[in-house]
């Protein structure tokens, strides 16, 4: 297996630095913190045919909706390559069945854990039963990688499986959050703008990169600027449709010319690839640490006095529901296809991966702002997500005990 690039660790340090500063700030001076991240930079009324409400841009919305779309594009590209490219981690039905079962089981388990906790305990923090059940569906690719590397090393197949599962959790969790958001005013016709941008890029540029194309066609397909323009249009269509704007760049990934094989998720070897998809990803590596730092700064402030029943719901979903569902789903799917685990992995590795999946911060924090009512309920959920980071040290301890 190819080594994972060191920039993922840089991402983690940047995210945690932003979270640390935000947490210190919100506990020392909460009013100043919220005034800063909710400062209105733009307040522009839009016609009703374009949007249901005025366009209000704050530092928090700018980072969450626009800048984090770059991060989700970056990790979505890795999942796409694993699914479709030759020698990708999920290429072939037999390889894909177990991770797919793990993802489906983990999503069901997380939702069930939230709903069961809500049914057993009265939520006195302003959230009614079932509200916010999509919050624990997501995970945290960056922080899961940091702890996974401590457990498995930098090139173990289990680390790559962990990254695959957490990326899938992030994308599907945010998608479900947007689809079931009761406060969103859906205008699906705006998705036609995104679809048009995707089709124009495919027929005008992307398909020109096929092997039998002329040299002129290859040069046209290798240009970067058409994909940047299409990305802006695609993001605008998704944002105006009512779906989370953070998903806005994902539809463009399949039509950008890519390499013929996958070296593994975030592999160091990808730095030597010159296809347009990898070149765009290389351009993102330098600004993304700043994006994650700003995300931690604007979304990561944790109020330690906010403990409430919703905090317990988050932890029940992430620490119990998701790991149990992940292992069950993986074993069931693997049993159906006759390939429970690859030869390089043990059941103990799958259990440690399940424990690490209980870390939920980056995408779940975004989901809190969409799925939860403001005030006490949101702060309680965010506290639960911060406490979920303890799953990392637990996974490291469990792995050492298993080795003994």
C-alpha cells in the first residue's frame, strides 16, 4: 500500500488549532465570539425566484458554505477514484461489498442510537424527539486519520479502509442532513444550472481526454480554467437549490479527466500525476489548512457548560450506535458476497476502525447548524461532538491490548 501524504497531518493540526482558539474565546467572552463569527459582511435582498430569503454572508457562513466546499471536493475526489479507477480500493464488487455494508450499517446504527436515546430521555434543552438525528451520521476524515495512523501505521490497508468509510460517512451524512432539513426552502430547479455546467464540461472538455483523442483535444481537456468556471456555476446551483452549499462542487468530480489508476487515498505518489483532477487537488493542498483552521475558529467553539440530554444523544449515536452498526453491516455484507474481510485485515482491525468511526466533528458540526435549533440544543450537541474525540485514545488503547 502507498504511504499517505503528510499534508493530512497538517490539516489536523490546523483544524485543532482553530478549535482550541475558538473554545478558549467562547468560554472567556462568548458575546464577543458570536459577534465576530456572525458579523454581517453582506446583506443583499434577492428576488423570490432566485432565493427564498436575502443573501446574508457572515464569516461563519462564508467558511462553512464556500471554503469547506473545497475541502469536500478534495476528499470526494479520493472516494471517486477508489470507486471507479483500476486498482482502486473499492474497484470490483467483491472489494466494495464489505465497505458498503459497513457504511450503511454505521449510518443506520448512528440514527438508531440518536432516536433511542431521545425516546428514553426527556430533552429539556429545547429539542423535540428526533430533531437532529442526522448530526452523528458524518465523521471526521482528518482526525480519524491522525488516530488511525497511531494505531495502524502510515501504509496499513486498515488505514485506507478507515479513510474510505469516513469519507463516505461525511458526504452521505451531509447529503441526508440537507434532504431532511425542515427549515430549508427547496428550489430544485436550480440544480439544472449545476447539471448544465456538468454536461458542458463533459461534452466540451472532459471526454476529449480519452486515449484515442488527438493531441489538440488532449490540450483542450487539460486546461484548468473551464473546470474552475464550471465549479462556480455548479456550486451556485446547489446553493440556491436549498441543499447544503458545501456539497456544491461534488457533481463536477466525475467529468474532470483523471488518472487511469488509483494509488490509494491521499497517496504520496499522486503528487507525480498531471491529469486535471489531480492538478486541481494539488492546487488545494496549500490553502486547505487555512480553510480548516478558519472552520475550527468559526464552528469549533465548545461551551463546557452546555451539557444537556442532547450531548448524551450525540455520544450514544457515535460511541454505541455507529460502531455496532458498522461491524454488523460489514460482516453481513461480507458474508453475503463470501468475502468478509480482505486477507490483509483481521476482525480486530475492523473493531478498531469501528471505534475510530465514533469520532465525529467536522461534518457533524456543519450538520448541527443545519439540523438543530439554535441556542442550548446546538451548544449541547457541539459539546457532545467535542467529547467524541475521546474515541481516538480509546481506539489506540484497545489496539495495544489486542496486540498483547
